[in-house]
C-alpha cells in the first residue's frame, strides 16, 4: 500500500539525530527506509518514484558525496528535497553541498524537532511532486511541451506558476522567478542562419536545465526567452542561482553540426516574500523588468527588481 505521505530515504544514518528525525516522520505518516550508503540515491528512477524526501548522513568524503549528489540531480529523476545532516565540517561546506544538489544542510547537534520544522516546507513540496509523478500527470503534459527544447511551454508554465504561488503562500515560503534570454541572438542568425540559432536556443535550454534543481520549473516562453521558478528560494539565493547559470552560459560552447558559437545572456530576478501580496503576474512582470533593465544597462548581467533604494532604476 502506498504510504499516506510517501517514503523518506535515510542514507548512512551515522548521526543519532537522523534516527530521531525518522521516528518523528513515521509518526507524521511517512514511511521511512534506511540505506547504508548514499549510493541508494542512484537507484533506477522506477524505484525512486515514491520518494518524498531524502535525508543524508554526511560522512566526510566530500568529493565522493558531491559526485553522488550531482549524479542524482543530473539523472533528472525525482523532484525530491534532499537534506544533509553532518558535523561542523559539513556546515562549513554547506554552500558546496547545496551547489552539488542538497537543499538544506543541518548541524547534527540540532534538536530533531528544529530540523523537521525547518525542513517541513520543502517536505510539503516534495509530497506534492510525488503525488504528481504517481498520478502520471507529467507524462500527460506532453501536449504542453515546447517542440524545440522539450521544456514546458508557456501554457504549462502558467499552470506551474499558479501552483507554486499557492504552495508558497500556504507553506509561508518565498517564491522567486528568473527570466532570461540570449543576448544578440539575431547576430547569430544573421551570421550562421536560423538553424544554428535554433540549435543555440535548444542548447541554452539545456544549460538552464543543468543549473536548476530537479524540482524547479524551467520553461520556454517563446523565441529565446526562458523562465525559471524557484519555490522556497528568497532574493539572495535566487540571485546566486541566476549568477551560476550566467557563468555556465558564458563558459559554454554551443555546437553540433555547425561551427562552435559562444553567446551571453541577461537574467532578471524577482521574488515574492511571505507576508506580501501573492500576485503571480507581478512576480513575472518584475522579473521581466529586471531583464530589460539589464539589457538597457549593457546586457550580459544579472539584475534584481525592484532595485535597492541606493540604486536608481534605469
């Protein structure tokens, strides 16, 4: 029988607090499974479909741990939150672990109730994702996929936006939006032809897909314009995500049957915060404003809207 709230995988529970968190999760209706190694994350997607979250006990082999996390995320499998628990060395490396694929890093000396309370918003999102996968809704969304990139199209994005805004409002977490497009794509089309331009758009979508978390939404709005939704992510973290994607684009060579092409991109970022008016349209419009502000400021940059008081809007 499918558990009421899905399955939590606890991998390498070296720290006692992981067992206590697992007990609390069982009382809340989850099924908890334990694995001796992190390699359990790399099981085939069919075995991971029921996962609502992953709890990892950090064991000190940082390079190996980062590699497993990246492979887990790159597999494009379950959109489940990943929580890592470890000692002070893990806490000091929290940013590295997050960049590799962990969503939150906790010190092992925290009370189990505090860990679970802080993780609860993402647990709720992971449960929603699990239900969507088990219901087969993602497979049914094939009609709302962009034909060039395979990413969700504008119609699918509109549905995901409404869902994410409602989820963020209900669980009291921020929601961020990044809008981006390729700088001067017209020059690529003029120099190399429209087919090469389409190839660059397709590969650009692939770069954004690699930059996002597996349960984020990245969609193609049309042309070379893309949008990225980040649930549970505030202003500073959203800016870091956009800057990471910006570096990936700048460092990428777009090629195929055509000669290599390099491009840059401009990114606009906006955030809805708890306690504010949860207006989906305003979120996307502000991200658009940030994008155009970046274009007017010289392109090839990341901008946030609204700007700080010390910044004069262009």
